[in-house]
C-alpha cells in the first residue's frame, strides 16, 4: 500500500536556479524544455514526479506542470490521492492567475479572481490536511498571501481614484502583514528551506517599504523603519518607493503612478520564490507505516456492533528536531479520520473518530494499537468510508509538525438488516 509521506524534499538547486531569473529568461524556458524531454522522467517515482510538478508549477512552467500532473493521475492508486493531487494542481493554477495579473497589468477584477482562487485552494488543502491545517505552515502562508492581495486590490482602487489621503489604513494593513511574515519565520514548523525563508523575508521587507510610502502619501509620519539590508531583487521596488516619498505631496498624479508601479513590483516580488508546501524533520528517512487488521487489497465489511482494531507503527528517522536533540522521547498525537468514499473534491465531510496521545521513548521505532468506534457510529458517516491516520508532534520542540500520514483502506458498513 502506498503511503503519503510529508517529508518530500523540493529540488533546492532547481529552485535556486529559477529564483534568480526573471520569468521571461530564455535559459529558464530552455532548461524546463530539457527537463520535459529528458528520459530520466521515466525513472522517477510518482512522488518524485509530483515534487518536480510542484516546482514547475510554482516557477511558471505550466506546460511541464500539466504534463507531470497528467502522468501522476494515472499512477496514484487511491482516488483519495488523486483528489489530493488535483487540489494542489488548483493551487498552481491560482498562482498562475496571480502571475498573469502582473503580466497583464493590475486590475480589480484580476486581483479579486486571484483572491477567490487562492481561497479556494486553501479550502481544498484544508480538506486533505485535516484539522492540523489551521495551524500549519501552508495555511499561514496562504492566509497572508490572500490578505496581501486584498490590500493590493484596495490600494489599487484608491490609487486609480487619486485618493492617496486614504492610504493610511492600507499602510497599517501592510505593516501587520510584514509582522505576520516574520511570525511565520519564527513559528515552530520545523526547518524551513532557504528559498522559502528568503521569500518570507523579502515579503516582509516589501510590505514595510510600501507601508512607509503609503504613510507619506497619506500625510502621516512613516512608522515602518527601512530594513538595513534588502535583497537585490528589491532594487527597482525600493527606487519607486523612495521617489514617491521624495516627490512633492501636491503632485498627486505622479505619486499615484509611482505607487502603482511599486504595488505591481511588490506583487511581482512575492511571486519570485515558490513556497515549500511540506514541513519535514531533518534527515528523516522512514515514513509512518499503517498496519490494518484486514488484507490491504480488499475492503473491510463491518457489522453495526463490530469495532475495528488498528495498529500504527513508524519511525521518525532522526534524533533531532531542528537544533534540539530529542532526549527522553517525544509525545505524539495520533488521530484517526473517516470520510465518505467518492464524491467531488471538497464535498467530503471529514470526521475524527479518535485522538490518541502516546509517549515515544525510542523515536526510531514506535508502535501503538487503537480501537475504532463500532460500525453503528461509522454508518452515520456513510455507507462506504475511507479511514486515514495522522501522527503529529505535540512536544515543545517541533510542535505541530506532521511526522506521518497514511490511508488505511476502505470500510464498508453493513446495515442492521445485514445488507450493505
């Protein structure tokens, strides 16, 4: 049985290469074409292909991304996985819409559509990721991106109407977004790769710069201090902002035009580096494994009075969480979820059947046995269910890091009359 494992490493060298080049760079296009035509793709596992598809989608190689996603649809074994891949594909489409907003010029309609698409992607991911999604890196990243787009949408509308004196509230909003980006960096999500870290720092810096310009344009004293060091990609953005600050307040048309350019540059900067979707422990090697009490190749039929036994085994594959060494074991929360089998993406109702906390003395080997609720309770959720398990760290170090995830299998519940 194939297991979803959340520790897939993104291809950092590929990310660094693309992060340093503009979207229209011919070498970027040529390199992606080489990857697409490479025979090495035939030797990749489904999850390696998925990882490359995520990279391709977030850097703008949409034809390659679609090709890889199309191949993945034929490789994933469970319908649940296919829905999961489809939800992330929707996220990549939403990112492309945001990028098109930059290329085609900012407009309220395009920004609003991008906000709706990102919000939809956030909802799709929340269905797949379960209850832990609300406190996850992915959710916080998407939430700040949506708020940023909303602020840019409002700012663009005010600038188009020449109402620079009303930019004060948007300046405050951007200052908060700068703080939120910094909060994501300091939260205990586990290690964050350098590309994502640089992206968050850059987003924070650009929000601070634009808020300073908005404060000046609105006639208020700038509260946001300029960062001492700025990434090189911010040079054009900083130039636009500084010009708007030094321009005479009476020249509203010039200020509006400069700030429009700065807003567009901020949106462009926020798209240069893709986010890392998966949090992982360093040097993690072994995924969580699920051992159900029925054959993996068949579904299990349960009676209303029957309860299913489930054994969860796994290994963290590391003795360190970030910079902290694991001493005396770790605490894990193991949650078992059920959802109705079938249906369209986003319509499944996720139900937590039980939550079990256990102390793991040896992180390299642990196991625990669980007893699911009887079939009568399962029947209330649906006639055919998919059961899945998720293990999450609850200790001080690495709190909230998902260390294992797996689909147990399909469960068919008998009716009281003995019929399915």
